C-alpha cells in the first residue's frame, strides 16, 4: 500500500522526483494479470491515432493487459498497429463516430472485467461521446479516466460520476476545462485560473482533475493540489494529451491510487517532454516519440 501525502499548502505541493520516490508506485508482479487490465474506448473513422497513442501509453506505463474498443472501420488497422491488444470494433454513426448505444452493448463485458477504463481519446461528436460515457457508467466498477469529448457528460451533469466517487480522474486540456465548467475561455491558460478551475471541477464532480499547461495541476476533491513545472512548450502538440491520459489509465491498472496515478503521469509526461527537447529541440518532437521514453523516465525517478 503506497503512502498518502499530507494535505497540500494553499498553492499546492511541488511535484519532484523526491516527492514521487516517497510515494512509490505499486511493485509489479511477475505476470501480466498482476499488473492489471485496462480498457480504452475511443477513436473514430477520422481520429484513430488518438486511441493508438493512449493505448501504447498505458502499456508503456506498466499495465499488463490491454483492450481497445474503437470505430469498426479502423479496428483492423489498429489491431495490427498494437498487436499486444485485444481490439473490438464498434458500430459507427453515419459521420464515423462511435455509436453510443450499440457500443455499450459490445463493451459492457470488457468494462466489467477491467482494472481501469479510459473513455474519450479520439471520440467524435460531443453529444454521442457524452452519451457513451453515461450509458457505460453502470457497467464500470473499477477506476475510470475521462478524457476529451467524453467530458461532455460531465459538462451536462457534473454529478454524473457520483457512483464512482473516489475512483475517477478527469484529464481535460485547458480549453476543455473551461468548457466543462461553462466558463469563458479567454483566461484559460493563466496558471492561477487553471489551479482554481481544476479545484472547482474536482470539488463539484468528486473526481481528481489533471490539467496540463506550462504548469500542470492535479486537484483532488478534498482540496489537495499538486503543481508540476516539468515539461515545456513542446508538449503542446497534437496527441500529447492522449499520451497523458493513457499513462494515467495504465498506472491505475497496475494498482496506483487515482490521485497518485494522475500526479505520476503528469510528471512522467513532463520529464519525457524534457528529454525529447534536449535530444530534438524545444519544439518539433511528436507525441508518439514520448512513448519509448516513458519506461526509462519512470526507472530514473524510482532510483
């Protein structure tokens, strides 16, 4: 059982390798079942890459078994791109988005057996994505990560996650955070705004909220907040948030507490970006290039 950090000071706890070493991840066992099973639900006919990035991130962070549910038209290609995963195709709307009602029928069994579920990367059509999450919730008893357009369900009803209180992480970007709170977006990149908005959404939803920017914040419903200054401008690139959400799901699957998983994922994501910035340049590295750096970054932190 990992230690729980003390309550946060008003401005938040600074995340450092020393802090994380004092809050160690669960030690893995020898078999894949001991590191948990994660289900990732996302993608569409036009955005299969997002779920691919999240899926590989979950494995790179240590999850033992991977299951992916995505739009039927891209499922065969995805099963080849991630040969480690079980890939299940889902019926699509005429526009190529995952069709919520039939999707839930297809994945209820996978959700019920999972150790973590991530919903959102690459989903299209906000109303359909929100409906998918709402319909799936009764079938989920494990920790849940909600990302991207699936946050539409929280925007519509901020209390919808109450049945999973204490077992949910929300991973909005800055714009999605503003939209979810029905806020104006003009100041959504200011550090103080991000911290306060993350705390508000955490308190109202009962979920841990992890939002990245130049400075990243992880806020818990009880008022704890962690501040992570790792990373850099290079992480502001398409697919980066999908990697971060996948890291959270993978860490939860292997047994981390939801707050711990969110804090570790934010720092590992940031440190991976710093490593690429030193190798490639401050800007111009790709989200997919973050993935191979995750295991060595985790190992470095744990030393």
